[in-house]
C-alpha cells in the first residue's frame, strides 16, 4: 500500500511539473487578415478605366473629396482594429480587394491610425473592367517579401464566348519573422447574372488558384500557403470543395491538403456578407497542411474568426443586422464595407 501511495504521489508530481512547464511556454501571435474594402476609389476619373461607375464618382463633385477622406479613415479604423484585442497589434499581413490603384492604398497606410505601423504595399494593376484590384499590405518590421507575381485569369462568358476581364490573383512569397510563407490574394468573379450562370467563372478562378498552389507544392510539399479573398462562393460550393478540395476538419487534411477554417462558421449560419436576408461567407482564408502541425518552433495556425464588431453592423432600417456598408441609395453612409473582414491567428513558441 505504501509503494502504491508513493507511486500515486510521483505521478501527481510529474503531472504538476508538466503542467507548470506548459504554463511557462510563451508564444508570439500575429494576425493575417483579409478585407473587401468596398469600392475604395479615388476622386479622379481615369480614362483607361470604367471608374466613373464607382459610387464616389457618381456623387456630386463638390462632395467627393470629403467623402473620400472619410472613407479612407473608416477603412483605416477597421484595419487597425482587426485582431488587436488579442495581439495588441494591427494585422502583420492583410490582403485587400476592391481597391482602384496604388494611390488609394498609399492614402490608407498613411492614415494616422496606421502610419506608425509602416505598412508596405504589393499591388499590380489588373484588367478588371471596373478597375478594381487586389493587394497585400504588410508590416515591414514583421514580413519581408522575397518574390511577388500577378496571375491572369482568362475566362469567357458561357453564352457570348467573349472574354470576361476580371481580377488577377496575387502571389507573394516572403518571410514572417524568418518563416517562409506564401500568400495568394483573390477576388473571384461575381454572381452577376445568377449563381448558376456565373458558376463556371468561379470554378475557373479556383482552377487557377489550384495551379498556383500545386506549383508551390511541387517545389516544396511542406510549403506554408495561405489563400485568401472574396471568393463570391461559400465554403461548400464546388469551387472550394471540389476544385481546391478544402477540408472542414483538420484531421482530414493530408500532406498537400487544404484546411478551410471558415466552413465551420458557415455551417453555424455565420457569414461575412448578406443579401436578401441570407448570409453568405464569401470572404475566406484557407491554409495548407504544414500550418496544422503541432511543433510550434515555427508559425502554426491557432484559430480563425469573422471580425464583426458592433460598429461594423447596420443598426437600423431594412438592412438592420447587415454589414454597415459605405455606399447606399446613391450616397455615402459613413459606414465601412458590405463585407466583414476575416482573419486567422498564427502563433509561434518563443524562448
């Protein structure tokens, strides 16, 4: 009996010692996010783009300057807030869509709310008819780009067979505090004309995305890849499930597989954008299998979220509960975007 008691005490001691060791572990945490900025256009008419159809250009010319200033300020407020509650910092990396050009991004990162973070910008002009692009912003102190490229999406209308000019996909490879990661920023074709009629365009976008992922994994099967964006499809649509073969559960993700942490939110009825009283989760961040390993000597996935704080939600009217968009009924609402941002946390053990 005495021996048994001593054995129990020894096990208890080891368990306590292990728990204390676990408690002493320290982690650094960074936010990687995506945000559709809803028509972040400047007030200058570009003759090479159809930017006159943007909400700000359709307003009275006398009001445009003030509206633009407020729009940029509101976007900066959101970017500065994503993940800050847990990380005490703005996103280390954030992909954005619906931006007109580099200048609007310069104005955004130079807003007083973001200026001290010293964000770098990676942006290419795309052939989109409306002139909207994707881009990547990153804190220069945390992320060091190594290589960037823009990948053209060639798709055609099913009925007319004419080419549809849409957004390119942006690939950025770089080191997040020494860890090599690859980020793809997307804004897939819209559902204009109906989901069924436009489906093939998003399937085409997914196939391009898959080719980019495959090319990275052919070089390194253990490549850490993040693909993010406004996909204009939900996590359960064919483009994501059948083409990218994204899995909802971590344990089902094999080597070279893709995990979609957003699918769980969608199954719970949560979304990032709403239309006709139905929620969609078009804004997604997907990650490759190496982010799921439990060796925290390098950055790993911790958790994901939809950033839907109270001030981003419409409080009144027929769109009560929807994302509080910037533009509605031909005017500026002083809101933010018709999409909520999404994010993931990456963590790494520190000595």
